[in-house]
C-alpha cells in the first residue's frame, strides 16, 4: 500500500511529524491484526510517502482510512497500490 500525505499548510517538519504519527499508528494496527507492516517512509517537498506491505488489501485499506479519517486528514492523502514484480 502506498500513502502520500499532502497537507496544505505544513512545513517539511510538520509534514514529517504528521507522517510519522500516521505511519506509526497504521503500522501498529496492521501488525496487531496481521494485515501487514510498514515498509518505509520518504520525504519530498512538503510531501511524505509511506509504504506498507499488506496481506489483506481490503481490510488494510479500511483500517488505514479509519486512522486517516480519525486524524481529519482524509482530504490530504493519496492512497494506491504499489506492485513489485520479480
């Protein structure tokens, strides 16, 4: 799962703090429910990218949307699937 946080009025430090908080909450919830785990986080210009390896897309997405919505950030996220092919 790929998450991109794009807040409207935050500095790079503010974006990083928000991303770390959301990433931590999501990672803990995924691991507790065996839906997956956090894979990495990277920063761009006022943008944070988070990746999670998931085992159940539908359940992981629903849980992630709840976490994002509970933090009033739903309009500040892009969520997508990232596929790795070997």
